[in-house]
C-alpha cells in the first residue's frame, strides 16, 4: 500500500534554541572537579577498555595510565573507538554529580523517568513548607498576548496564595501541595554514570525534546565540557553518533542536523535499484 506523503514544512534551520532565554535554572557539577577528571577519569575508562585486550593486570594498566606512561591521545583514541562501538559498560565506571536548581516540576517529572545508571534526590513538597514558592514562566506566554499572560500569572499566584491559606488553616503540607501548578520550581541532586549521561543527553539535546529539559542538558554539557572537553564531546543529540535522525516527527527534516532515516534508506534503495539495473554491485561507500 502506498504511504501517505509527509506534509512538508519550511526548513527552519535548527529549531528555536531555548538557550536564548534566561530561564532562572542552574546546573552545577558538584563532583568531580577538573583535577580529579584529568588525573583519574580518563585513566579509569582507559583501564576498563584496555583490560579487555591486554595480558596485563588492570592494576598495572591503571598505574601506567595515571603515571603518564600512556599518551593521553592514545587513551582517548581507544576510548572513542570503544564508545563508538557501543561497548557501554566501560563508561559506567565514572560518575558525575550535579546540583540542579530552579527547574520546573514539568521538567523534573520528565527527568526522573530515566532509570538506568542514574540516581536522584529531590526537594520534598511534603517536608518543605514553601513560604514563597517560585514558578517558571514559559517564553511563549511571557512574550505572547499580554491579557493571557496576566491571566496565567493570576492563576499561578492564586494557586500559591491558596496553598499558603491551606497551611495556615492547618492543612498538612502534603495535602496543601495538591494545588501547586506544574510551573512550580524544584531542586534536585542527580548522579549519573557517563553511559547514562550520554544516553539522556542524546534524547534531551534532540530538538524534539521539550525546551526546558533541552536547556538543562545544554547547561549540563557545558559543565562537563568545563572539566573535560574530551568527555563533554560525547554529549550530543542522538542523531550525531547515529548519523541519521530516527524521530518520527522529523520525517520532513525541518530539523536539519542529520538526514531522516527514511530518506537515508530511500537514497540507498535508489542506489541499489540503479546498480541492479546496470547489473553491477552496490558501491561499498
Ligand atoms: C522527546 C521525548 C518525548 C517523550 N514523550 C513521552 C510521553 O509522551 N509519554 C511518556 O510517558 N513518556 C515520554 N517520554 C519518556 C520516554 O518514553 C522514556 O520514559 C524516557 O525518555 C526515559 O528513557 P529510557 O526509557 O531510555 O530510560 P533510561 O532509564 O534512561 O534507560 C536507558 C536504557 O536502558 C535500557 N533500559 C532501562 N530500563 C530498562 C528495562 N526495564 N528493561 C529493558 N531495558 C531497560 C533501555 O535500553 C533504555 O533506553 C518522552 C521522552 C522524550 C525524549
């Protein structure tokens, strides 16, 4: 059966960058610092990779790596090859701990859906009695119809006001919090190994991700870059290492970072048919 044509949208270059707006959220790398990363992180991952291919004991591989007997470029080359081959357990040996503050509950609900290789602790709405709960204002509302923006603000302020009244009336915080909007800001501590961080970044730096969580992962990538441009370079939208986009909603390629897989396969089929017609083999590249 013929497939319905994909409706064409104008190509917009990379969709709206949430980084243009100051969102009032912060992501800070608490651990490790640059010295620890430089001294131990690359040698640790190198040791995990090298152990698979060496007669040497891991103790000796690690010693050579931390004592400068292995050129950093050759450690990085091995690590890159192993990561690109998908041997992910080697990068589960190193972790990063972030303080995340001022993000909305809309964001945190998405973030904590990640389960493998990541730990979260989040500010409690049961134990904390909020005197001045802060909220997030999306740019589309802030810059949109002023009347709608006022109504939004009124609604949010009203909910927070009612929360205070409920507390004053003796309603416990765990029940009063039911009036909080998704816009309410929250704080978390997140620890993740590098494999999980690359996976999460692949999904959340993608232009199909929601703007706020995309901005958070831009901040996270910036933090990792500041301690290791090498390790930071693995944090990219998933299409970058894949070489193609697999997002259903980008079949029209309005995000141009990588071609959509349907178009890659169509181009391949065209080449295959042309090669068949000319009775020759498909070119290898
Ligand atoms: C753009 C976008 C839109 C989304 N929209 C929605 C939505 O509308 N509704 C909704 O509910 N969610 C939505 N999500 C959330 C999404 O479905 C995932 O729950 C979330 O991204 C966590 O990713 P993950 O499943 O890869 O889990 P992670 O915990 O990050 O897992 C990492 C990897 O480990 C493996 N793994 C983890 N746990 C298991 C397991 N139990 N069994 C087997 N393998 C496992 C998988 O390979 C997985 O990819 C959306 C996510 C994105 C990025």
